[in-house]
C-alpha cells in the first residue's frame, strides 16, 4: 500500500506548492478539500493544513473537525492552518497592525524541537497574512519567533501537532524544504519510496486490473500530458488502446503532420482527423474568450465522438488530465477560473467510463514518468500548449488568415528559442496576435498592420509564473525576423507580466 500525506486545502494559492514539495521528498501526497478527509484510508501517515484567503474568525471561513485526526496522526498547520488550530482550541487570532507580507527571519526558535532539525539560526522565511496569532491555547507552546511575529510557530504539548505562520513551501523560505522533510520524513515516518518508476509499476498494474480486456479511446493533443498517458496505457493494454488526434486548425505550424509522425514512432495506434473547416466555420465572428473555449470543446467532442463510434465495443475514454487541470478548473471556493479542455462533457455524451492515469501528477512528474518510459526528449520537453490552441492566442475573432499570420510568427519565435539554446530554460512560450493595428514604415511606404506580442515564462508547475528574462540580442533578432518575414505584421511587443496577477495565456 502506497503511504501518503494528506493536504487539506483551505483555498490557498500555494496549496499545490505544498504538494510539490512533499512529492520532491519522494513521498506521495494528495490534496483534498478541507472537509473531505479520507477517514477510512489506512495509508495516511500525516496531515498538513494549508493556508486560506479567509480569516479564521470570518462567518464564511472554512472549518473542519480535527477530533478524529488529532492524536492519531501528526498534523502541521501552515498560515491559516496554524491560526485555525490555535483559534479553535482557545487561542486568539486578530488582524495584524500591518499586513505581514514578505521576507522575515526566525530570530529565535527551539533548536531541540524535531520540526527545526538542521535549520540554521536566523533562517529566512516567507510571511503572507493579514491576521496574526496573538495568544495560543494553554497546552500549546511557542517554538519560534521573528522580529515582528512573536508566535511564528508552536507545538501542542505532548502531541504531534505543529503550526507555523510562515510558508515553508515557497522558495523564499530558504530552509522550508528541510522543515517539511523534518515533518514528513522524521515525524510522519515516510519511507520516501515514491518515484516515477514506482508510479509506472503501480499504475500499469492498476490499469490492467481496471480495464481488463476493455477497449479504450484517448484524445491526443500533441502535448506531453496526453502523450505520456497514451504510452503508459499502451504499456498496460497495448492494441486495446486507440488514439484520436483532432486538428481543429489552430495547432502550431506543421504540428499535425509532425506529431502524427512522432506517435507512429512510439508504436501507438493513432487516427488523425483534419476538422479545421468545421472549427473555422463555428468560430466565425466569435470574440469572447470563454465562448471560444466552449465552441472548441464542444466541436472536439463532436468530432471525437464521431470517430470513436467507428471503433467497436469501446468502453473507456482516457484523458491526459493532470493535477493543475483539476485544481484550476474548479477551486474549493466554487469559483471557476476557466473551463478546461480535458474536463468537459466527453464521458457524458459518449456514455463512456473515464480513465485519467495522470490526474494526480504535476507537470514535472509527468515528464519524469515519460523519461522513465523511454520517450524521446523532444516530446517530453515540449512546452505546454492550450487545448483550444491558437484560438486563445488570437484576441478577437478567428479567421484562417489570422491563424496563418500567428503560426508563422510563433514558428519564428519557438525555432529561435531552440536555435539560441533557450527553449529548455522556458516553461512556456508563444506569440499572441493583438486586435490592433499600428503605423509603421517599410522602405519608403507607410504601413498600417498588425501587432504581435511574444510571451515566455519560467515556472515549475504553472500555478505561478514569472516572465522569462530573454537576452536583448535574441529579442531583437526575433522581432526583426517576424517583421521582415511575416506579411501583415509591423510591430512586436514582449509581455513582462507575471502570474499572478496575470495568467500565462491572454485568454
């Protein structure tokens, strides 16, 4: 049985980072809503409570009964999680005089406490809260302080229960990974046996048992997620897997042909469908981003359904859904950030059971699994690409002419990143066609043509991202090439927005 840490999600933007840090310790973990703890799961070895956008004293604050967990499993509360445990056990949490946000240092802490093993004095931590714990329950004791925060960490006397008001999961907490290791490995007793190889072994066995001799269809996108899912399923069920690759006309330049060739080299059974005319017709005149996504999602379902019905006795639909897809599509607060291509209405329409072998993996873990499966590096390192493709990188209505312009500009940018050795340093990159025209001069003539924005970001999991600081010489070369070689473009801009507050895609 695979032991696990359970992370109770109270809605923090960094909950997924906690999960990533725990996985980096070769320990399996699952993020579940704050009120969905799996009480009947004997494989749980510890619990982490995340941060939250709420204050613990708010009427609508998320609350959970820990009585069946406390004393049975080690618990670590982070930020809101720490405040919640202190507040609900008789302590006090009040608005801080000023928002405590940014770098701080643990000026003093209990070096004998197991949570702080191998943590250096004055270590830097990251604070991000508007409330602060002003008093802890009688049976709790303070084990760490910063210059401004008297109760930066505490432990319940005689219990394996800790709370920290800082965020050990973020990079700015210099020794945060060590603190999490102290909790996960030393306190919870993780065997640290979670790896890409162990995931493949257990998942292939589970897929064989789940699917038996049933037939499965999988929608390929050309991206790493669906590709790894296909190879993993192929290892488990072989000829019973049929992959369908739909070209909606908004893929990258020559991508349909190139990706089909890659899949054939992997030994996959793939059906390629060019449905571009259908999608261009249905998208004509549509400008609203969410409507574009829904039209493409529905169109994909219709084309996929038609092709899948040509295959006899299919019982399962497989998808390359990964963790961030699930988390971003519907947060625990019920607020939809954006609809996601993978989690639409295919299973319901087709009356098929759903198989998502990667749904608990982060992107870097998917890539590690792909390498372990022996997939070629150029497939594994492919940048993420949105399901609706260039449709959400063309601001305004979609036309074949605009797609061609954007494909050409995007191809120059992406090939330039490869030629300059920058592609692997960037998480995701692409060009965006803006709904504006600008004045320019080419030769002796005045022009009034389109503007293209370039976007390149660095990230580890797409939950947060920073704009990539690309060399000026490279940017100048790419800009010059796009303006000279792409008819209809006379201006190139570079997007220097981070996520948050912006998203990686423009739509």
